[in-house]
């Protein structure tokens, strides 16, 4: 029974590390790509554009 508990704990720790790595990696990619994409094509903040585009401009 103790061996089974250790296996479950080990799997849980590996899953936690994997999730943290994916979140960290995606954050790093978005922080590197996001500003470059935003500066390539500026979106004019006109009144006839949707509200989300005005806030993102």
C-alpha cells in the first residue's frame, strides 16, 4: 500500500512540474512574440471599429 501511495505522489509531482513548465514556456513565448506582433501593424483607434480593437490599439 505504501508503494502505491509513493507512485501516486510521484505522478502528482511530475504532473505539477509539467504544468508549470508548459505555463512558463507559453508565458516566455508570448512575452517574446507579443510586442513584436503588436508593433508590426498598428490598428487605428477609430470610432467604427469594435470596442476590443480600440482597447488593444
